[in-house]
């Protein structure tokens, strides 16, 4: 059963965002069509916001610019299961790392814990880099998010 957590990132989710994880970003289009996007370039900005980088041509990006309200779903090891409702706003366009990437801040409106009494999340979404260049890009994007988390 879902449990309301509040508007501040709980300790386990905050730590997970600092270590690196993948979330599913949920948005809606102008025609009310749902859209999901896995995102792995995320970093917390304190306890009340999350920064992410996303391709400016991606449908999820266009939806969040139009709709503003988004959800992020986190499922990871140690029974981490949260849904974060937030209001999105572009804080840097383009990214200093790559001209096709923009930086978005999601200000948290509500967090709910989605842990189940029937089962436990043992592992989250796992991924690997497709090339050394991809690893370099993702590392640089996360570095940019870390820097922004200190200055915004």
C-alpha cells in the first residue's frame, strides 16, 4: 500500500540519487497521451528538488515543458520503491556539456513510498554503456548536475 512520505527526499532515496540510479519519467502530451522515459542522468539538489538532463528533442522533454507536472518512479535494490510528483522547469538550455541536452529541475510536490507487503524490490534497472564515448558523456552530464546542485 502506498504511503505518503512528504515533500523531502527520504534518506535512502537521497543516497541512491547521489550514487546514481535510473528512474522512469512519466509525462502527458497536449493530447493527454501518457509517455514514459527512462532517465539515468539525475542528481538531487538538496532534499526538495531533483536535477536531470534530457535531450531537447525527446517527447518527454516536450511534454514536461508543456505540462510542467511530472512523476518519477524509482525502483532499486534494498526494496527502494518511490513515486515522486514534481513540477518541472528548465534551468539550463543547452547543457554546457552537450548542445542537444537541457537541464531540468523538478521541484518536489509529493513523495509516496510504493513498497509492498507482498513482495520486495531486489534490483532496479541495470544498464551499461554502449561505448567509451557514451560513458564520457554521461559522466560529464552527471558532473554538470552535481555542480549545478551547489550553485542553483
